[in-house]
C-alpha cells in the first residue's frame, strides 16, 4: 500500500500546536485604587513593594484595570518592572491581548521556506482556544510563499488562495 498522505506535498498548519498551556492570570490594578477610582502613587508603590510576586511564577500575566477609572500608563509599566525582575512573561492589556501576544510570538518563529510553492492547509478545528488574530496572522505569513492555501480539515477544505501563474 502507498501512503498518499505521507507522500503529499501538502503542508498542514495546526494553530493549536502553538498554544501555550501555562495558566493565564490577570493582575488587576482595580485592587490598588482608592475606592476603585483613583490611583494614589505613594500607596500604590508601597503596595507593589509588599506584593508576593512569586505567586505569578510560571504563569502568563495580563496587566489590566477592570475598574472604570483613569489609570496613568506608568502604573501598568511599573507593575511590569516587578514581573520582569521575576522573569515572568506579561502583557499590558486584557487576556485577549495576552493570547494575541502569545500567538504572535510563536508564529513569528516559523520558517517560511517550508511553504515555498507548496499547497498549505490551515487546520480549522482545535480543542484549545485559538484567537481569530492567529488565523489572520498565519495567512499573512504564509501567503507570499504558498502555492495555494486552504482552510479546514483534510476531508473538507475551503480554498482561500491560489498563487498567480
């Protein structure tokens, strides 16, 4: 028997393979605001010094403020300095921003040469959440190199792109 799938020139991209499994947490500045409205710099700095930053070790952190308050940019950045000192990966933004960052970081390391003049299938189903951002980003990375791009599962793909001859 001949394994036609193994001998196929088609390259399949499963975005789920780029998913990171570390726990995602939010560092919420709301908890550091006076009456959840105002940031008092002196109190904020003192509270950050007292924070047990090891609780974030091994986790991915989104630095956000869920209160309807105006918080200066430097406050988010100051939290980032503590996380960086502990070698903790973070973004300033919500959990959606964190997911986009993680996928961008992973997708930027792809060797595009393996797609040169080959048909590509971007797999559709996944058990883990893949943000829509990742689908658009992988398409923009692969399209300049691929012979064609399809979306879906091997049994039913939807054509998206065919390079001009």
